[in-house]
């Protein structure tokens, strides 16, 4: 009798375990649903904490909602939610107000070719973005090239990704930070001076 009932007992235990697991998953889903979306951080507060620590060769990305969370050790993703153009404006204002950094903007070359029929609102977005970036250095390159540079930078330097609720493709704006008090032109003059050496002689004494 014992050997006859054993398979039934095992089957019953397995059913109970499965039912318990299903109930646990259902409870987890209910809890997540009640909690709602993650709380958004303020763009201004995030920058106030991060920008003093950022400098030349760091990046700030103002990303659309489908932008992936990257695994690079130097890449930090912060969900700020809200309107992406408003976030771009806030970041540019913060960079302009900081004396120690400047920025070169990089945008996806694909953005110019996205049709409004495929992504409603993209034409109006392009116009507003052009206004925000007017007078600034802008580098338009294929998305994968920009991501490749960002991945490389993230191996040595911090990258701050501010993720918004934007739902139009190829709208992420990448800001590569530069030194605010030392321009590329000054750096070029310095390099030429080092090549010539002081007063046209050697840059350094041999001894």
C-alpha cells in the first residue's frame, strides 16, 4: 500500500509547490503594478550633484525611453522621465553655467531621415532641437558610431545617461564634455610650441 500511494504523494507535493510559486509570481506582479513606474529624478538635482565631478572626456546623454541600460562600469543611467527637449535645455543651461566644462553635441545622422508618417512628431522635434543647438558645435554621425565612441569612453571615463519618456527614435542627444577654460585652438598652439621648444631650441634640457 505504501509503494502504491508514493507516486500520488509526490505528484501532490509537486502540484502544491507549483501552485505556491504561481501565487508568489502573481503577488510580485500585483506589487509591481501597485508601485507604478519608477520615480523620476530631477534633471537639475541630478546635474547639481554630478556636474562638479564631471570634466573633459566625460559624456552626458539625454536619451529617449528605449535607450538601453548599458553594462559598462563607467556608465550610469538615471531615469528623469518627462519631456526630452526640456531635459536637453536644462542640461545645456547647466553646462553653460559651469566654468570648468563646455560641450560638443552629437546627434544621430538617422534622425534627419525619419519620416513623420513613421514617427509622428519627429519633424516638429527636429525643428525644436535645431533651435536648442543653434550656435553650438554639432557632430551628426551614424548612431552605431556614436555608441561605439561612448562605449570606449565608458571604459575609462564616467558617462551619465539621463533617460526621458521620449518615444521617437534616434532622438538621443549626446554631449561630449570638453574643458571650459582650455580650447582646442589653445591646445594646438601648445603642441606646436612643445615641438619647437622654448625660443626655438629644445623643449627640455638633456641633463
